[in-house]
């Protein structure tokens, strides 16, 4: 009988802890949701003609679905940082080729419009982050990258343009 009472007490305390942890986790998720704009928030704001950066801080990196939505608006300069050969084999429609590390990107950087909004991608997302940092250091504030790069875009079977 004593063990049963202890077991029930222990079970009660574990239940209370689980509920408390669940509430804390829900509150944390709600806070993250409040601070992180969704794709719907971005598209809604852009359809209303409001510059995204006026209502939310622009995320530096985005998933392929969000990236695609922004590409389709036509309001962004899309830059492919891969080699010219990779670009010719397939790229995001409307993207311009400025290979990073081959000198093309570095030469074009001072000539880029500082007021324009840019979307960058490479093979896997790592080089794009380095290019984004260089662009921000050069005074270009509206720059975002594709998480996972070309691989993420291609894996979702989104539209691809080829020069072959």
C-alpha cells in the first residue's frame, strides 16, 4: 500500500512537470513564431505594396519554398554564384551568373545597386553566405541566401532554365 501511494505521488509529480514543460515549450514556440515572419506574412506584405524590410527584419537565409516565392515576384535580382559551366547546365529562371571566387563576383560587387534586393544561391548554401557577408560589408542591406543552394532548389523539382 505504501509503494502504491508513493507511485501515485511520483506519477502526479511527473505529470505536473510534463505539463509545465509543455507550456514552457508552447510559449517558446509562440515567441519564435511571433519573431519569425512566415512566407504568408512576406507575400501578404509585398502584395500590399509594403517593403518587406519596413515591417519585418529580412531573414538572411530562407528555405527553397520561400526563395521560390520571392523569385516569382520579379522584385529581386537573383545571382547564381556557381561556375559558368554549372550555370549553363541549369539555373533558376531569371538568375544572372556571377561566379564567386573566379573574380566575376568580386569585380561586379562595387557596381551593384545598393538599393536593390538580392537573392543569392550556390551549390549548397555555404559560398552564398560568404558572398552575402561581402555584399553587406559593401553597404548592400537587402541580401538573402537559399539554404541548401542549388541542391535544395533542384530536389524540389522547381523550374530550371538551361542554356544548352
